[in-house]
């Protein structure tokens, strides 16, 4: 019997394949040789919406093939039962993926609760990622400033630089040094904020790790 984690892995793979394949869901060979129950099962397993069969119908019409709707729906129902597990909902939410509202009512309550828990984890992680991205950006600005300061120093001591240009270069260096100091102070504050956000993330992850 397929386990919840195996279901999750397969659903993730199928979802990725579905995203990469775009609207042309099936080619000529796939249409002609399709086991529509399996096609439905795979679509259900990746949480595809009810409009997916319409995409298959459109793709296969070009090759003179009409999907077996009854077989497809039978397979999709089984696939959705596998997809609509809390574990899948949690990982779907924690990946920041959208839920298409495909789960039957008797399965959707627990699925959505887990999905919301996953989305909350995604939000916590997103806050950490945003701060870390900002810190990297500020370090990049500082490196640019340091390079400009080095270049300006070389120009100041150059015999080809006029007195007036030296004054302008010194003024620019003073402004840049001041801005560098501001950036360094901002980085210190961001690092404090990052520590706090990481702690929040880990505390929340600890709350949900035994549930999923």
C-alpha cells in the first residue's frame, strides 16, 4: 500500500511535470495508448482541478482520440483521496503552493487545517528569507562603496587630477564613508531581527513537526 510520504513524493513529482508541460497535457502516443483511469488517478494525485479533463480532451482531439470520461473520473476520485491527506496539505502550504479547492468535503477540513499550518510555516520562512536577502544586498552596497573609495583615493594622489577635482572627490568619499557607516548599522539591526525571526520560525516548526 502506498504510504502518505510516498504519496506526497509522487504528487510533488507529478505536479512539477504538470507545470512544465503547460497546456498541451498529452501527445499523440499518450492519447492513443492512454489508460484513462490511470490518467485520472495521476491528475487526482497532484490535486489537478476539474478542468484538467477538458485540457486532455482538447489535446487528444487533435489526434482523433476522445477520453473515457467515466474511467477518468473513477481514477481521479481515487487519486484525490490520496492527495487530500493532511501531510500533503501541509507540504503544499509550506512550499507556498496554491490549493485548487479539489478535495471532497469529508476530507477537506483536515486537509485545509494542515494546509494553513504549512502556509504559516511558509510565512515564517519568508520573513527570514527577506531579511537575509536584504542583508546580502546591503553587504553588496558596502563592497561597491569600498571599491569606489579605493578608486577615488587613486585619483586624488594622481598627478593628473586637478585641485578642484580632488575637492569633489574628497567630498564624495566623505559622503560614501558616511553612507557605509549607515549601512553597517542597518546590517547590525537586521542581524538582530534575523535572529528573532529565526527563533520564531524554529519555535513554530517545533509546534508542527510532530503533527506532520
